[in-house]
């Protein structure tokens, strides 16, 4: 029987567990009253999300060694978690783009980068105007979101945006009206749906209600 095990699978399993732990940490910080949420407020249905993760953790624990079948099953489990945590994806240019559902948002660009990495990617990097146009259409088709964190930070030098992953300059800039503010703590780059998905700078460590992040994952 052909051996379909790949070295990256162990990494993916580890990444999955990172996501699991992150999600449980999020839940551990929320008020108990939110756990009473039911399907009438699905956006914050943490209990459903946690139950699914725990169920999948139990199934993962049965994989003492990776056989052909369990490797396929594990990939299916990872994709199931992806479906829970993100809105339906965009496939463009050999990449998968994922916008985190609002209950999976984070209050830190560092955590957002970790969560994208857990799924094999990074904060979305707009490399050219075609990619930017595709992402604008994608955001317009995604419900409930307004500000979407993408890759880009000027924490090192105010006014000079660099991709966090590579340190390279952000090549496409299209500011929304009155942006960038260049306020000291506004070091991260966002797309702003209310302004035709033009760009704004805002804080990396504070995310209001309708803000989330977008991952880009090579496929
Ligand atoms: Ca890109
Ligand atoms: Ca700003």
C-alpha cells in the first residue's frame, strides 16, 4: 500500500493542537453567561465550538501512529476545524484566503499571526493590485465583518509598512479618507469595508466588535 504519510502532517497535527489550545484559552476568558448562548445567537456560540473541538481532540488522541487511513482522517479533522473557525474561503492564485469568524477573532496581531500559522499560512499579504481586487470582492461577500486585519506593520519605523512575515515593504497602498492617522499605537494595517475596503492603520492589540483578520494559505 502506498505510503501517503508526509513530514508536514506531524506539523499540521501540532498546529491543530495550537489552535485547539488557543480556542480553549479564549473560552476560558469569557463570561460564563456567554456559555448559555444557543443557536439563536450563533455568532457567539462558544459552547458549540468547544464541544466540537473536544470531540475532535478525543478522536485525534486515538491516532497513536499515523497509518494511511488515519492521515486522511486527520486532514479531514483539520479541515473541519477550519470550517468552524472561518467563513467560507476564497481560492485565488494558488492560495486559500480565510476570514476568521467573529468568535475566533483575537485582540492581538501576534495571536492572529499564530492562528494563521496553525493552518499553514500567514496574515494575508497583498502583493499586487489584482490580488487586492480579488480580496475586496471576497470581503464584500463575507457577512458581519467591517475591519479586517491583513499583513502590514509600521511598528519599526512609523509610516513605513512592512509585512510581518518577510520584513519586505507592503507594495500596494490605498488609504481610506483621512488615513493613515499615524497615531503612535496605530501600527497595523486593515481593510475597511465601510470605505470600499480601502486601507487604514489601527491598533495591533485592540480589536473592536466587528473586526477580524484574514489568513493567506498556500495550497
Ligand atoms: Ca499574497
Ligand atoms: Ca488610523
